C-alpha cells in the first residue's frame, strides 16, 4: 500500500514530554484537501491519547559527552588543536535502535559557546533540540551542560546519519561523528530491509582536513583581501572506519577493513567534510546501493559513490573468495570544488581491504569515469510514497557576489543571511499572532502554514556545485537539471509532476547552472534551517529559515527552562523578533546586509572619482611646474 507524504516522517501517534502531551507532527494517511487549522489542531489533541503507549515502547539510550580541546595529528602532517569528546578524538560513533530515544548530555568545556546538530533527525515538536545556533537555540555557554533529546522512535527513523557542531564552524575543527540507527522491532529483532543480504556492517567516514583552525580560515575567507570568494582549500583528507560502536584505530593508509572471504558487508559511507566532495570506490569489488540519507532503496549497482558534503549512502560489498591479495579503498576529492590546488595537496587518498596480513596489495586501479554513478533521481524507495500536488510553490536563486563592503557573500534571491540575535524558535514562541509575519525573523525567512505541501525550486546561478540541506525533514526530489539554459533533455529534462515513487533525502547537490525541485509537507511545526552545507558558504550567508506553523508551535512546543537560562547567560534576549524587539518592523541592532554593489554612480563613487581626478590634475601640474617653472636654467637641457 502506498505511503502518504505525511507518513514518511514519523509514527501516527503522540509522545509525552515534561510539559505534557505534544501532538505528533505526522498524521495518519488521509486525503490532501486543505483542512481548516482548527480541525488539524483537534486531530492533534485526539492523537495525544496514544502518548502513554509511545513513551512505554521507547527505550532511552543515554550518552555523556564532555566537549573538549585536545591535540591530534590524523593526517601525519601537522599536529593541531581539535575539538573532541571526553578527551579523545575522533568523537565516538553513536549506535542505537529505532526503538530508542537518544539523550546526549553535552557539557561544554570549550572557551566559546557550542551546540550539537543530529543531521537528518526530525525532532517533532522539539525544534529547540535541533542545535542550529541562531535558529534552534542560543548555544551552550562555556562551562554549562545541555541535554539533547532525539526522539528516534517517535520520528520512526532509521539509517545512517551524523552528529556535528552547528556553532561557529566547529565541526571543521573535528566535532563530528557518525550516527547509526538500526531498524528493530519491539523485541529487538532486526527489521532492516536488506538485512538478509549482508553478514556484517561497518561505517566509512570521509572528511577534508585543515591545518589551521576554522576561525583563522574563516577570517581570511570573509575578507576584503578575498573579493572573489575563494574558499579555504584543505591540506589533506581523511578516511577512518567504525564497527560495533567503536572507532577502528588509524587513518588513511594506516587503517584497514578486515574482510572474510565470501561474506557480504554493508558499508555505511558518510561525507563529513566542510568543502570537499568525494568519489569513493573499492578496487576489485562491486557495490550495490541500498540506502540514501536514511531512505531504504531498491538495490542499485554502481561502480563508485559520489558523495557531496553531508550525504550518506549504504552499499553492499561481497568479499572475494580468496585471500591471495588485499585491495585499495579509494576516496578521491573532486578538484572542481577547489578554486586552486595547493602544492603538496594529495587529492587521491587510499586505505585498504585486508584479507590476509601477509598478502600483497593488488595493483592499484584508476576510475576512468567519475560520472558513472546513477543520478539520485533514479533511486526508488523500497516503500512507495504518494505525493499530493503542491499548495505552495517557491523559487530560490543562488548567487555569490562581492558586496558593497568589499566581501564576497552568498545569497538567496540576492539577499544574504545573518545569524539572528534572538533564535528564530524563540521569536516564533514569543511574538504571539505576529509570529506569522516573516519579517519578524529577519531577511531570508518564510512562514509556512501547518500541512502545506511545499514545492521549492532552487536555481544555482553560481558556477560551483552546492549541497543543500533541509533541517527537520526529508524531501522528495521532483526534478533535477544540470543546465537550466540547455535544450538537451538529457541534461535539462522536462518536469514530470506525475512521477511515481521519487527518492527522498535530506541533502541534495545542485550543479553550477543547474536546478533542483524538491517537495515536502510542512507537518513538523518548528524553525528549520535550509542552507548550503559547505561550511564556508553558510558562514557567507547562503541560508534560509522556514517557520512551520508558528501558531501550532506556541501551543505545543515547550523548551525546558534551562534553554532560556542559557540564552540569558550569553546576553541573548528571550523574547521578541530577530533583533529582540516586540515589533514586526523594528529590526534595529540586527545585522542586515551587506548588499550587492549597485551599478551607476553613488555618493561614494562620485567622491572617489573627484578625488582621483584632482589627484591626477595635481600630479600633472607638479610635473609641468618642475619642468617649466621658475629657477630652471636654460643649460639644464
């Protein structure tokens, strides 16, 4: 039976939280005529009666993380300060069951605020746990603790995810790691869609690596001395592996995956980079894709994986039947993502598959065609999903330009985003009826009504590739174009509004000059960030905020008191619009802009031209005076 769009995200039940019953963002299968809001609210209240059952069925998986600085040298080229957990780096992997509620007790031992974002998780009625500083929360002050509740069971999620800082680019400095949610029934038995097809599983973590800290690189990036906006290029890349909830020691050529002949392995591959896109393959072995960003898909063979920042795939790999050779694992960075290639940068990183410690390495193979992976639009979810027609359509244009302050910034529809003073979640909860006014949240914000079917086309007018991530949801990819100006249907196919069973994911890459059309239902009240997941581009303002059903949020979203207390500790107002004012128009104090440079003459340009002309005339007059003026002897010629 097809699954409706509303059934994609979470169970048709409610949950209990410390402030009483909260309505589940997901609703049972239904038709998609627009129902009055009061009826939806009544439905949510009725669903709340299943709260107790939900709480009983869900187990609690708790971890305690002390976020600390320490030194590490993972690429063997340069020791530097990194951000780790409990005095170790990389952070420990997280593995749990789809029956669990994950509690991450995070203590901030840094000297700056921090936060944690569980990438790909939905957080129904808990948008304040999403971790995006300035949107979801204020940040964890130094010396303070914050407990993130991730309602995995309530969201009905499983698959491959990751956790990372969402404050001041700290994940670039190492605060990032894999999260694996195993699909199980109430008795703990596996419900993994492809479980009968593999014997064991391991996780592959890919990352770019910088020798300078994020703050140093970002200051150079967002500088008048970098008017073209060239992103910081990493000094190296990293591969490491995890298994059974533990990091396998070593990186790159100093680590390996041990294969047993004849067994089939599920490899969960995650790109946790700040900038780099990777091409991943294994010499002498075939791969079959079975999962895309937490969505189980029909098995699809591929010679390699193309992973942009933040994307995840699971592949099945069957081991060979002999132990006479070991094989290279390749993770090659895409050179097109970099404005320049520094001397000494190794784009092609390798690790290995080991059958026998005494066996030689098989001859290294090259990949002739990096474009051989199928488009993600060709993947089909195992559980078909129906798609209603959109009730709201949006278009965002992606631009980069040198602004009126001389700094290159990213923009949607020619407007750049700045982090609000007051997190958008707090504004939505405290502005009353005015919370439905988009201007309350500052530039680059859109208010969505509860239950709307949103279709958004993002057109990338920039030359570079961009990976876009939507918090709080998966979306269906309805259309993809590699060149919106082309008449070739192979690269710019016609839009098919009636396609059956499109792929659902939470991070999608858009080619330079291309576009993507995505569709989702606004059934998860909260403040959800949509942004380019290249960290430097988020810092440059390539972001948008969706406010889903602020009126519903005010009824059912109840952050814990310490959430507000920590804002006060950081000097952040706990009410008002993005600037902290009880107004729909007064955003004084909030950073707005910079703005694209205007063509034609303005006061600064006229003043500069007059100054240049006067300087030139003065220089010419000086030359003439010295060459013909008084005191020049005739014999000087």
